[in-house]
């Protein structure tokens, strides 16, 4: 890849990283803060900020602070249009939650080396699995990850596992994904977080490709073998319904 | 600016332009479509797509089509947090609409050389001014533009006017902005679109800087001098209320 190309990719990544510095705790930022947070030279940050302002992705409040720009309003609409599930699909998630006795139902897709929650129906129990739409999670752990990787080859799974802490993950993850492929379902207990369990099943597009995992999540104490066996048919049913609706990432 | 810097800015702009090709009519795109729509070499598009996928801004549906990525879900949240007005402000917009006899009320901010609608209360009349939140409009015409440029210098206004079709705009726009500065309000009839009128007033931040314009919009036939004089006090009142709330672009 020629030098200039590498620079281009890097600039886009830097611009996205700069925007990622704005969150609930930091709704606005000064250039000084951005320099400190990125460790980039001030001239680079000033240039990036200027570009992002021109693209509508940053906005100067006029008090020396920058906020996310008005261009994001259009992107928000785009995100909603692409990722908001149709009513029928949301109803199926709600029914699965009810069938499980009130556990949280989530839909995950793979975005490169993470999995992202794109839809969920929050459970009704006092102790419940809470996950925000848009939340990114590691792809090297959890039942939904095993399902999302169930058609990946060894090199791909190894690359994902290399992001996990410790050397033991490569083999463990490969075994998990093979089991998910063979069983058409995955169960994990306390893998990503102690005391949290998940059961996930694959969702396919009309083209046949694996697009998502639909998962039930809750406390390990409630996810006994008997209980899991009890709601497995409903989970598989929901996964098949989402496959039929073919609605992940918008309709084709 | 060194060559590599220019390339970086260009890459970010290209990435944003590529995402802008996804809309209601084109919820998904193939690489081929993106090459045709941008006129860029295929290698450049493939590289950009790869970068955008890594950043979470594009997602491969698995059927050869790309859709806006899951990263936009986080950006949508960010946009909402920054630009959604507090209840009190939205109530003031609704009250102004009612005081005007049911015309549409919009709030615009300047984003570089455009004005963007960041909030609105749609009117109740059968013939009404309809504007979407996030919609970009030219900054060289309309009452809201005159207000947004009322503190700009001649060079800035000339630069904005240079984007208008025809040479007569530079002087006309400068006069309009001076009048808006002197009057603290602007009125326009059929400037952006024949038959559409607007009346706008400035909103300031606590820091004293001009942040937005709040505007009433509707058909010219209804915006007679008497009617405009009638709702002007309510409009100025709303502009002052938004200034006190200091809520444009999030709270400081």
C-alpha cells in the first residue's frame, strides 16, 4: 500500500477516534482536551477538527468548546433506518423474553472484531441482564460470540482470540465455535463476566449467510441446565422467525 | 499544508461523502454502485470501505451489499444527547406555533456554509412549512440565514454568498444581514422558495455568542405585515427563553 493510502486510512480512523472521545461524561471538549486525550500534536488535532467541522461532524459552541456536529442527526436517521427491527421482529423478542420467565433478549451482529447489540428486549426480573443498543462487546467470549464465529475458519478465530487476555483463548474459542456449529446453539456461563450466563442461536439472511445471534442473558444462578433446556425451543423458534423476516441490517 | 496532511483531510471527506450515498432510496449499496456514484477508482473505494468497516461505519450484509454500520448506533445516541432540546425548550416552540395560529417553528444553527434544522414544532395548518430535523439548507437565503450571519464580517458573508447562483447575492445578503443585526429580527418572503416566508430571531449562548436562529415559516399569503407584526413579540419572547435555557448544542 503506498504511503499516501496508509495516511488516508489512518486519518479516517483518527477522525472516528476523535469523535469517540465525546460521550455522556464528555458532551463537549476543548481542543486542549482533545490534544491531551489523543496524544496527537496540536497541529494534527486542529487540522482534524477543522475537517470534521467542514463535514458537519463537529460543531463549535462558540464558547471555545466543540460538540458532536449536526451531521450526526442525519446519521442517526440512517442508523435507525438500517438497524431498527420491524414491529414483527420486536414482538418476537418480547415473546421470547416472556417465554423465558422474564430474561433479557438481545440480538448481536459481528462488526469486525467485536459484537454489537443491535436490538434487545429488556427482562422484567429485579436482577437482569442490561445491555444498551449500540454497545460493543468482545468477540472472544460469550455464547453470542461462539454463534457469530461458528462459520469462521481457524485463522479468523485465532485472530479474534489474540485480542483476549492470556494465551489459552485461541484453543478454547475454537472449540466453543466448533461446538456452536455442531449444536446450532451455544451456552456460556460466567465467561465474559462472572455470574452471567447466555444462550444464543444463529440468525441467517435469505442469502444463507450468518448475520446475527439472538441470545438470552441472565444470572448463572437462574440458568440451570433444566431451565436452559426449557427455553431452548422458544429461542430456536425466535431465531428461525428472525431468519424468515430477513431484517438484520435493513431489508435487502 | 504538506502533501500527507492534505491527503488525510481528503480521505475523511471522502469517507463522509461515501456514507452520504446511503439514504432512504439507497439503504444498501454494492461496491460497484459506490464506484459508479463516486467516480473514484475501485481500489480507492475498496480501501475506504475496508476502513469504514473497521471503524464500524459500514457493515457487510453478507449478500454482497453494504449497509451503514453499527457504529452509527452510538453516534445516533451522541446526536440525540447533543441536539435534543430539553422539554422546557420544546414546550416554548409549541407555544410559539400556537401563538402564530399554527405555523411551523424551527431552530437552525450554522454548520460551516449551511444552516441545519436541529429542532422544530410542525404547524397544524393544512398548508404548512415542513422541515425535517437534520435537514441542511443554503446559508445564503432565508430569514434564519440573515440572523445566523448577523454578526459575520463582510468577507464571511461574501464567501457564503459566493455559493449562491448569480452575482447579485453578495450585496443583497450583506444588506439583509446588516438589517437583521440592526433590527434583531429578519423577515423574508419567497427568497429560498417562491411562496414561502420566514421570520427569524437570534438565540445566544450564556457566553454571549450567537448560536441559533428560531424561525416561523409558512406560506407568504398568510405572512402579511399585520400578521407578522402580531406574532413578532411571541417570537422574540421565545428567542429570549431559548437564550436563557442555553441549550443549543447541549448544555455547557
